[in-house]
C-alpha cells in the first residue's frame, strides 16, 4: 500500500535524487538557463558557482 | 494475445444522454508500463479482451478518451483502478485536454500516481504526450503550476511563465517575494562564499529584476545549498519545507526554496528547437516507452476533426 503523491512531487524526487549523485546529470536541460544567465550579464564563473556545474568549453560565453 | 480495453466516451451536445463507444488497444504496448507501476504484478494473459473485472483492468483501469462537444474538447486519460494499492476507485494517473478550435487552451492534467513510484512512469507519460502533441501538430501546452512543488518543478521541466496570463492578485507579488527570500538567504550565501557572496547575491537580484520570463529558469536552476527557510507568513501558503529532500548537511538547492509553494501560469513550448522543449526532453530523455497505440492516436485525430 503506497501513499498518493502528486506528479510534481514524483518529478521532483527523481530530479533531486539524480542531481545529488551527479550535478552534471541534467546539464543539457540546464543549457537554456545557462544561456539566459549569460545574456543577463553573469560571468561563466558566477554561473558555475551558482548552478554547481562545469560549463562545457563549447557553451562558454564568447570572448 | 491479451488486450486492454479502450473506452471512448462521447457526451452529446444536449448532455441528455451519454453514448459510449468502445475501441481496442493492444495491451502489449502498455504492459511494460503496468509492470513498472506495480512491481511483482502477475499480468494475466488471456485470449481476447480483458474485461473490467479481469486482473489487468482491476489494477490498471482504462485508457479513456472523452469527447466534450460543448467545450469542443477531447480528453485522453489513463485511469488507474487499483484499490488494493491506493484505496481509490478511480484515480487518474495522467490526462490531457485538447481543444478543437483553440490549441492555446490545450492543458496537461496529471493528478496523482499510486505509491509505487520511482519507476519513471510520470516521465513515460510526459514523453508520450510530447510525441502525441507532435503527431497532432500542437505546439503549446498550458501549465498551471502550483501546490507545494509545481512552481519549481515545471520551471526545471521547461515551463515558461507567461506574465500576461497570471493571476492579477497574486503574480505581482512573485518578484517581490523572490527578493525578500534572497534577503533572508543572504547570510547563508555570504557565509558559504565569504569572498564573493555579495557579487553572487547581486547577480541573482539582476536575474530577478529582468523582464525576460526565461530568467526564471536561471533562478530555478541555482544550486547553492541552503538551509530551507521556515514556513512563515512571508512565504506562500503552499510552501511546505517538510517535503524537501535534504542533503547530508540538511540543505537543498536555493532555486527550490525560491519557487516551492509559488503559483504561476504558463506554457511548455513544444515547437521544435525551442529552449522550453529542449529542457523538457532532456529531463525525460531516457523514457521512450510508447503507450499510445497507433489506433488510439488515429481515434484522437478523428475526434479532433469532429464537426469541423
């Protein structure tokens, strides 16, 4: 017998478990957010610190 | 071969009578899903159709399509009927509504799943929805994010806040609340990053003040570990830190604290190449199990052309 959980709860738990093991796991899903942050003026170093990821060389801010 | 019954419900315009049509879906395609949902369930193979009282239907219920002529809407849903597991008799696991004349109203309605979770069922459903929307040439899916985690989760799964359709009474407060939360979290950030904590806080505030709704994605993705804020009058009513999964130090990502409990309306833009779609697909990429048989898709397409 199990408890009822919302779908959002299930998606959250899956995401949290995976990211706890490997912060890079959803790197591709974070890319649009990385681009947005770069366009908002954040440096790659700030983004890496804030997002807890290593930005791949091809995704670094030009220049 | 075992068959799962596909129930097609049709509510006529006068709503005085209900016609029920019955189609057929091949259980072969949904059996892996059922097995994932209910580990250990022995699926009873019978020739012909599995009737509602059979073991498979008892546990899984129907793949159902309902037609609502007045609303010009078609709804497809998986209903679970497994009282042995969750005590309910008719609990939707997943449904969505497609509007004949107004695709902008297409909506995802994922209600609840039984307790046997962690098998990727929700992501299977989402992947199949994306496939189905592609086949139906629908590109926008309405999201109403809310409750304890929806405001955070859907931003991570590609949901894009649409400022033009927000609840006028609540939405203006969102940015104000985000700033207040940063004020409350600032001591933690500075303690963790004594050298550049203030720069980090400035960077986050810059994101909050941006007019581009996509910057909410960046805020939601901030993974600085923080101790969750206490539930208080300054937080949204649905904020429930007790359901957070804490790390070994009792902390969670800052982005979660920022959006948990918040409510917003928006879309997932399923246009090919859109960042919204890219985010969603990356989150569910490893779940490709097909659960909508071709004849179900055909039925939906025909129903969408209804009275056109």
